[in-house]
């Protein structure tokens, strides 16, 4: 546990968290929506600082990033927690941490320098903050990213794009590439399936593009939820019109998981139809995945 950044006092011992767009108002001895930031006696703490729950070496294409340092491997890590509650979360055991505080507490703390050393020792030219949502372990990610920069390593985020402006300002100078999920083009779906909102994600994607960081977008296509030609065209047009037609769009097949284990997987034909839609909207880099 370490003191958190990105918050302000809200009076009566309450804290307003400014790390992501939930902007939680956290009362004394309560945790935020993500469950990994806690108000303790009016101070605010990151419960998952350095609590690395997954570390492995991946091909960079697995992030997925297809047009940033292709053919290289990336040192990938996650700390516990997430600020979304995706009903189909593929990493629920490490991301959805309600009632898992004892597991987090018992996870040894990894110092940022150890992550950088591990990346160098394994000849990885980059570090990826991935698997869970790096926003909720931002203090640890930023500390590691600063050391990685000194060691001439690249920094990559795989994110749901829900970070707030204060974090984005600190992140941009250290970030080299990011893949952001654009899960739906429908605010109701964001609320229903993830407990979040669409507009902050769209705004952040545009800001990231304007910052000059390498940006790729991913949409997990779920049958009967976001696979209609209308919604896929809306996503493809947003990418093409607002980010540029050469912005990579990864279209991934859904597999049943977590609270949606009774759903059907996405047929390959749906992914190929989505690729045609993306191309018909002018996108030049549409990448099918997970099939
Ligand atoms: S990171 Fe987001 S979800 Fe977590 S406490 Fe802060 S505002 Fe709430």
C-alpha cells in the first residue's frame, strides 16, 4: 500500500478520486469503484502498488499492436484490479477483485526497478502494462515507465481508455504506444456491460491521437450485442474520420467468459464481415483476431 496521487479532499474526511472518469466520492474507510483505492482516515491509498499478479513475455502482436515494433517481444505485467466491470471479462480472476483484498495484501510488492531489470534481462525492448487496467495501478506504472525511459525501453499501455485528464497529462511524456478498447458505440451498452460511459472513451482516444503517441484500437465483437452493421460502421467511421484512415482497428472474436459464459462465441464469418465494413469505411489497417 502506498499513498495515492490524483485525488482531492471533498470535506468531511471524504476523498474525490481524479484518476478515472468514475470520479468516485470515497468516504472514510471505503474503497472506490475499482476496489483498489481506499480512504483511510482521510488519506487516500493505492492498495495495489507493486502488487504484480501477472508477468510474462509476449509477442507485441498479442497486445494487440500490429504496427509498432512488429516482430519484437514485450515484457508484460499487470497489478490487481480494474475500473470497469465487464460482464465478459477475460481476466476476471485478476481484474475483478471484489472480496479479494486478502489475496492482494499477500501478493509481494515488486519494485519498479525489478520490472525494468527483468525486461532488460529478457531482451525485451518494451514494457507493456496490460491484462488488467493500468489506470488503477497508475502510480506504479508511472514510476516504472520513468525508469524504463532511462533504460531506453519503450512503454506500452493496453487500456479501456477511461483515464482522467490529470493522469493523461502525466502519462503522455512517458508513453510510446497504446491500444485502446472501443467496446461499443452505444452508451447504454457501456453502462450495461461494463459499468462505464462511452463519451470519455471517445474523448480520450482523440486526445491520445493528437498527442502523437502510436495508437491502435480494438473492438471485441460480441454476437447480438455490438455486431450489427450499423454499430460497426459507427465505430469504423469514428476511427476513419476522427483518427485517420490509417489507424489500425483490431476486430476480435468474443469467447464466453465470466458472467457471459452462456453466450455463443463470435463466428469467424462475423469477423470477416466486420473487416469488410471497416474497409468500406476507408480503413486501411483492419486486423482480424482471436479466430
Ligand atoms: S480509479 Fe476510478 S474507479 Fe478507482 S477510485 Fe478512482 S475514480 Fe473510482
